[in-house]
């Protein structure tokens, strides 16, 4: 009987210490988030930074994220076996448009750069959605995705302000 009581007291002490540790972690997390949000307000919103390509990059992420979410929730289970990371990225793309409402497009643009993997994953797998229908449709979608990727790169290399810094090599056919 005495062993059971001491065992229960030991479990109660461990539970109390665990709750105190979790409260300490939550409190330090809240303090860190407060400091980060203050710096966000000062450096991004207060400074009035803006990025000219924010809406374009967010829009380029929006189509693959929408395709992923539609296929994930209503589709034929093509993306159901995907990692939950892509599901989270897709929802982040949808909610990242709210950052444009803060007045600082730079924050939205920097987030959009981190969300580009959803484009790579969805557009890379998009032709396989149509593989069961026919090979011709599969190849058409593959060419469409390759054409889109080429067009994005070409437009960026032609019109970006800093594109010259990304072209260190001068080959004969492209001089």
C-alpha cells in the first residue's frame, strides 16, 4: 500500500514538472514571437520596403497550390500519398496573399521564394495525372509544363534587373 502511494506521488511530481517545463517553453516561445513580430513590423512594414515581383511570384505559386489542394481533397488520391509538407506549403501559398495587405510586398515576396517547391512538385507530377487516359495527353501535359518552365526562365533572364549577374558564361550560340 505504501509503495503504491509513493509511486503515485512520484508520477504526480513528474507530471507537475512536465507541466512547468511546457509552460516555460510556451512562455519563452511567446516572448520570442513578440520580439520577431516587433522586428517584422519595424523592418518590413515601417521601412516601406517593396518588391516589384511579389504578386507575380505569389501568383505563380497559386496555380500549383490550388491544383494540389483540389486533387488532395476531391481528386483520385494522386496526391494523398504525398508528404504533409506539400499540404502545408499549399495552404501557406493561399494565406501568403494576406501579407500583401500589410503594405509590405517584400515580406510576401520572400515567403513566396520559400514556397517555390510546391511548383516543382505539382508541375513535375502534373502529367502523371493524365497517364491513365492516354500517352498522347501525358506528353502534351509534359510539353506544356516544360514550355511553362522555359518561358518563366526566359522572361526572367530577359527582363530581370539583375539577370546579368546570373549569366557568367558566354557560349557561342548564345552570345
